[in-house]
C-alpha cells in the first residue's frame, strides 16, 4: 500500500520522551497510511535499543556518532525515498514529517494536518500550534526569516519590548493571533510537514548546520521554489522543548554558528559592507561570550529560539 506519510524522528538521549512520542504517533487515528523512521544519533541512554525492542514496526537507523540534526533527518528522508528529484517509486510517501522526540501528538493531529495540506494545495510546508507543558505557546512554531533587520530587533531586545508591533515583533510573529491560520516564513522543525514535491524541488536539508537553523534554511529554499508555508492552529501538539539540546553543552555556540551560516548563505551578498561587518562581528562576539561561559561554567542558559 502506498504511504501517505513518512515520519522521521531524529533522537539523541531522550529515551523516555521518545517512547511517549512514539506511543502517541502509533495511537493516531484517521484514514491514512504512515511509517516511522527513528534516526538515533549515538544516544548513550538506550534509546536505540528501546526502539528496537518496544517498537519493532518502526524503521531504525542507529548512528555510531552524533552527526547532527539535519544529517540525521536526511538519513530518514532518504530511507523513505525523498531526494532532489521526485522518485517514481510508489513507496515514496506523499508527505514527509520531521518530528522531534520531545513532542506528543493528540490522536487526530496527523489526520488534521494532512487534511489541512489537502485544503491548501499551494502549501509546501505546514506546522501546528505547539504548546509547552504549561500550556503556553512555543513561540518558535511560527517564524519570520532572520533578516539583518529582524535579527537586529531581536538582539537589542525590541522584539521583547514591543511584541505586538508588526515591525519589531516579526522574529516570532508575536503580533499575530495564535488561533488564526497564517501564512508565515517558517515553522519549526519540531513538527514540520513537507510535501514531497517541495522536497523534490528544494532538495534535502543543508548539512552545514548542526542543530539550529536548518529548518529555517529549508523553509527559505522551499519558499524560493514557489511554495507557501502555513501555521495551522487547529491542531495542537505538546512540545517539551530543548530536550536534546540540554544534552549538548555546545548548543548555544551552535546557535550562533547557525546564525552566521544562514546570514552568509542568504543575505551577505546583498548587504552593504559596513552592515556586513557589524553583523558578522556581532555574531562572533556573542559566540565568543558563549565559549567563555562554557569554559567557566558547566551549566549555562540555552538561548530561546
């Protein structure tokens, strides 16, 4: 039977959360066919063994080392047959779902999101309303691209001071009604439903990134290929948030490295030299501070993304 959905879950040291996530996925209701591929990035907590034992119906790729989030997701996407050119293999699903191991789905989440994609044929990507365990909105579930202007407002704190401003609140689109469908620049990779045709045109994730920025970059390339990206609050998914990144003390350094990669890839060529110098030096300064914090203390705060 042809698959409607190929679900890729990249995992790293989140065994208990991964178990809960998979239970919620396999409890999904609706008239559609799906398979799951878990790509484990050399977890030391028995995650891969748990999947093999408790969820034998899932495909499992167990890496010998942590290859990073985009590389792991690409492994799963390739396992389902997604590539730069659309495969004629009927086994290739119509949609790919990138799903974090620290999410839990209600039974109708997958069917609801697939129905949304059917209603919006111009949607290359869609994401649901993500909420934290306390019920508050995960602000990263709908984003603008971090242009130099948007990033500046974020870094100097204007986005926090004026969250309702259409000018200053663009980073997380905090001026939008969280309960209204909206066309956005990007949704977060914690739950990112992508049409196979969009993947065929834009290609897979960019493995220059390691654990931040790859979802924004993918959305940017998919939009450039002519597709739209939507936020669909009719579906709500719980997201624990940063469960894997807490395991990596270099997470915040990677956050600023990802900012640099994204900026150089998409904006540097058309940025005036003086502004370019300010941007790259500001990012390098913030990254340097994080390196210093890491050297001085084993416990540091993760950046909000």
